[in-house]
C-alpha cells in the first residue's frame, strides 16, 4: 500500500461545477516501502473533481513519481485504490469550503462597513453644515449642500 506523505495543490481553479487541483514538483509525495517518491509533472498534473457529485473526472490521467533514477507511474484510478489520497482530498475540499464561507462572511462585513461609513459621512456632512451656518461661512455651506 502506498501512503500519501504530502499533497498540496500548487493552485486550485474552479471551472463551472468542476474544481481543478493542479500539482507541481514539491507539493506531492508518496511513501512506498518506506521510500519517499516525489511527484514530477511529466504526464498528469491535475485532479479534476465534479463539485456536484464529488467524483473525480480524470481517472485515467497518469501521475509519475520519482526517487533518483527510479520512477513509479500510476493512473489516478489506481492511486485512489492503493493509497490514502481520499483522506487528503477530503481535507483539501473542507479547507476550500471553509475559505469560501470566510470570504462570504467578509463580503457581508464589507457591505455592513460600507453602509456604516456612508451613514457616518452623512452625519459629518450635516454637522459641517451646522458649523458653516453658525460661523456664517457661505462658501463652505454652498460646497456642502451641492
């Protein structure tokens, strides 16, 4: 059995209902018989996940791992069968979902902040109009009431 030592997408890209996890050299490694093999992007370099069904779309892509002059070539479907990659992919998907929720929360905060800023600016403008009237500053009054 192979064990995933490290799997971090170099970058992720959402394309419609699919999520592409793209891997590079130092972001993916496996242990086979206590030997560490590193991913090399010579053939397959991405995992495509349908976000509606959570199924992997590119099962026939071949991933290549290297240790010095030895190589392991594994189709993605075989890697899914003989390793613990499911666990790692689940963590990646959970992290992406958490990031999405956080960004959504920030969008809500940003909208609330914009509304609050507008209200504060309007209150300040009204106070400045009062100051202009109190000091009989017609120029400032005209500028604030335009």
